[in-house]
């Protein structure tokens, strides 16, 4: 199993990616697509706040994404929500 998180922008380009521990993949595997997206977006918001000092809402971040790949599990994002 691939142990990475990758985030792709609206244009399909890779915005960020990082390695994660096996424990993280196991914990994330039990989450629904919506729950998993919110976990990743929350981590991004915290990181962006630390780096820029700016506040972002989950919808602001989600609206800029096309997909998120977590431990090999791909979630397409449409209009800020997981695609059906």
C-alpha cells in the first residue's frame, strides 16, 4: 500500500504530497470519503494558518481541489464535495 497523501488543484496539477505512517493509513481507511476529505482539509487549514496567518474555511480549500489521494485511495472533488 502506498503511504502518501497527495492533493491536486482544479487544473489537475499536484499541489502537495507527503509520506504518512502506516498507522495513519489504517486510521483513514475506516473513514467515509467525506470524512477523509475533511481530515485532510483540516490539516491543510492548520498548516496554511501557521504559514500565512490567514484563516481559510473548509469550503474555500475544497473549492480549489480536483482530487485527493490518501494511501492509494482517490477521491474526486466536485464543487467542494466528494464526487458521487
